[in-house]
C-alpha cells in the first residue's frame, strides 16, 4: 500500500508478484476466494491484524463545555474585576453603604455566568445533534461480503483481514484491499493521493498487460520522451477513504483499522505531535 501511494510507475505490481500474486496473498491469509472467511479464526485475525471497529462519537458533557466557556480570556478578566470590585467596595464603603456595595461586582459575576451558561448550552445542543446525525450516517456504512460461501451484508466495523468484499458503484472503501475481479472499475482517489483523475482498477494480470503495452509504447517513442509517469497504468490496489466512481468487482481485504490508509490519517489527527525540546 505504501508503494502504491508513492509509486512512480509499477512498484506495487512488482511487489504483488513477489508475494505470489493474489493467489499467494490469499494463501498467506488463509482465505478461499470462493468461500470467504468462515469466522472460526476471527479472534486470531483480530489479534494478528487488528480490527476495523471505530467507537461511536460521544457528545461532550454540558459541564465540560461550561468550564471551557469560562476559560475565555475576557470572561476571566471580568470575573477578576468583579471579585476586586466586591472586595474593595466592601472595604472602602461606609458602614451604611456596605449593605449594597457588593451589588455591582455581583452583577458582573451574574452576567458572566449567564453568558457562559447560554453559550455552553447552545454548544451542547449542537454537539448532541452532530452525534445523532453521525450515528444515522454510520448506519449506512455497510458492504456485501462473502462468508461461508454466502454473500452477507456486514457493517464496516466488523470487517476482517481476508474478507472477500463486493465492490459496487458509489461505495466508500472502508479498508485497503487488492482486486481480483473487476469490470470497468474506476476509483476516485483525490482524498488520499491528490489525483483528480479517476484511477482505473484491474486485476494483477491485466495490470501487467497494460504495463507491457506501455513499455512497448515508450520503447518506440523518441529518446526525449522515454519516461515513466505515475498512474499511467492501472493498479490492483484500492485504498480506504476513497470511493468507487464506476464499475464493479471484488477485492480481498488486506489492511484494517489503524493500519489502513484512512486509519493512519485519523491517528495523526487525534494524536498530538510530540514537541522537540529546545
């Protein structure tokens, strides 16, 4: 997968050949393309390769948002000013004025609390609505998978390395995989590779044919034009986080969860980078 992301011509195709092609990869993963996974070794597969489960989003609590609102610099200034106002007014006020000298500072504190309360409540409602909408959207994250010789509809959270997945038009790829059957299959990889053009996906056999044809064209070309370019030939690999722009096919799941392309990006967004001390 890493070779494909930085490919200059056909690096990942050669690597798949070194692994024995799709058949060799399936043998190593102990999966039959005609039957799929049986489910008997799911715990072992999870231990070895991880899983594709992503916990549902949880809305922040109102109290955490309230404390965050009070952390605003201007509100801190107002609260400090209110405390000083109450303190000095009570100390400097005459005996007959002390009964109401605290009112001005207390009013400032009340205003700060009202602003923080209303703002945090609005933010909390937005958080709840966002989590609800994400949960409804997550329910649609399903795909058709071959297991025990039968096609089942599986949620993306329960996919395993070695699963035989049906590729359909419009689906978002939940895992990294290698294609072993394709019909006019194209993939939009702009989100992962930055390539705006749709990338053609074919089996390893046809990818090698396209490579040989391209090499023959380059061999006949002028000396000044003899060069390879990335994505000039199709690839059998499909990255997670991309979408199917056309066609259909089947692929074997190779990477799930944090090891997949989309998982690595999510991990970088969640984990703050370490700061190197001066």
